[in-house]
């Protein structure tokens, strides 16, 4: 299911990108610099990437902040989130309507124009996510919660059910919207998009990402329309109080 075009992400550049699906991939939406050309790391570079980190792609008041588990070696080697060929995050993002076309990991900076961001629960890169201990995940969850309180995204989307269960303590958590807020933001759980996760087909991932988008956009719209109404009300009150009597 492809939900593109149902809603916009409330950002002017999203509308521009949606209307121009053939925009050159090499230029960023902000027009600052150029997107690096894709490249493949060598075996030596992959081996040297263990325990490396990948910088967060974040900003304040995002529509969705995606929280991966931790970087794999390929991702850490190229320095781009969900970078390994075969990872289905980027196709699911497109299939769910978040992006106007299929982005490569090297175009991740374009997501900020769409009010989307990416971070990780645990920063250090490993061969497999199951190398992480539960204590590492809990500590990472605490750091993420502090980050969410500071950045205030409308929704935090966890890319993996098991890590969310460890972080939240909700042992029966399932895919979708979670009851407890996380750092003051809505929490949503997605399946791990790794190609190793055979429980979900690409079409199913696209549908689940699309459901997240519809919810997130609606909540983001409500959040900021309410803020604008409150600001307008306060402005009118101040204007009245300061008017000549």
C-alpha cells in the first residue's frame, strides 16, 4: 500500500519535492553542498568500523524521529544510517509515503527538509544487533529519552520490537502506537527493517510505515495548529490589555 499524496508533511519543501519527483539526486533540498556519491567500503574498512558511531540526523520539532537499534559495520563504514544494501528502511520509507522517491542512504540529509530524523538507541557499531546487552539497550533508552525531551519530535518510531520492549519494560508491546509516551512524544514501534528480518515482506513494511505517517502527520498538524491558536489568543489578550482605555 502506497499512501503518498494523502497528506503532506507540513513543510513547504515537502510539497516541492512531491511535485518534482525527478529532481536531481545530487543536490540537497536546501541547496547547500552536494550529496556524496555512493561508494562501497572495502573489507578492511568494514572490519575497522566495529564500535564506530554514526552522527545523529536530528532537529527540533520533527514529525518523526526514527530510532534504529545500532549501526551495523557497513552503515558505520559509510557513515550513513541504514546504509547496508538490502536494508529495507529506505524502500519502506518511500513505500509508506514519507519521501517523494526512493532515497539512498547517501541522501539522508534530505530527510531534515521533510521534518524527519534518525538516531540510534546504542551508538556503537556491531556485526549484529544481538551483540548488544540488555543493559546497553536500557542505557541507550535513557539517553534517547533525554534527547526526545530536548528535541520534542511528535512521534518517536522504534525500528525493532525487541529493543523497545527492553527499553520501555513493556514486555507485550507490539507493532504500532504504544500507550505510554516516550520523553513526552508519541511512541510507535516498527519491525526491524533489516534484510535479515524475514517476518515482514516489503509490502507489509510499506503499509506499516504508511500507517505511521498518517498518524504522525495528523498529530503534528493538531499539535502546531493548537499552538498557533494559543499564540493568537495570547496575542489578542495582550493587545487588549495594552489598548488605551
